[in-house]
C-alpha cells in the first residue's frame, strides 16, 4: 500500500516500498499559475533532502523544485517536460516529476500527512 507525505515547500511524495514518486501540490500550482516550462533531474542523479531537484516556470514566476527526501533519481516524467500544462490539470497524479530510490526512510518522519499539509497551506498563505 502506498503512503503520501507532504513538505513545507509544497512537494508531495508517494511512497511505494523503497521508491518515492515526487511532484508539486495542487496548492503550489494555484500559487504559480499557468506552468509553461519544467526542468527535471537526470536519471542517476543523487539528490539530498531539501535540495534543489528541478525548476518550474509559470507565467507568474520561476520556482525551484526541492526533494523532500534523499535518494537516487530512477525515472523522470517526460510527459510534463513535453506538456508542462499537465502539471496544472493533474499535479498530484499523472503530472509527477520524478521517482527516486529512497536512501533513508527515517527522513519521511519530518514530512506531513494530508490533513497536516492542508492546515499548513491554509495557515501559511504561501
């Protein structure tokens, strides 16, 4: 069974075994507006918790994408590179950014569940 956790940087991670699928939240897409460009990490890249792992650009701003946990990038989603607008329409499902092999599952303990994230997003206004 998979589990989804959220970061304060508005990323989500779906955990299935030792693989984590990472993307940005619906809340993030609403703040960004229409997304027009995305840059993803290369397969084989090692990423560190809270480190920069890509870029999204919208009609409003450019924003870094951070990784909520450490690991090695196993796959990236070419679909959103070819059609960045898909991120606006389905950010928490088909428009995932990349999958990684999780380095340390203990890092997941610092992330929020859905209810905690929804409360955080509403209260922070960011």
